[in-house]
C-alpha cells in the first residue's frame, strides 16, 4: 500500500482488545490526551478516517 497522509485531523485510534465489545474510536486529540493508551492498559492503534469508517460497516 502506498504512503498515507497522517495529518492529525485524519488520524483515529482504537484499542484492539476492547473494540469488539465497546466499539470506541478516538480522534487524535483524545488519544494523545490518554497518552495513546486505552483504559484497559492496551496500546491504541492508529487508523485513517476511511479505515475507522470501515470498522463500523463490516
């Protein structure tokens, strides 16, 4: 896959451990405030806006 533009307005984050149960996606500012860690202690994974939208359209 080609390089992506990761401007903060197009970055979203989710916890791979918690997503299936809670379906939470954080925008960049919220993820940064949480130091890119989920409340469960897991690391938040980065997604583009398009990829985040696909998570909800499976």
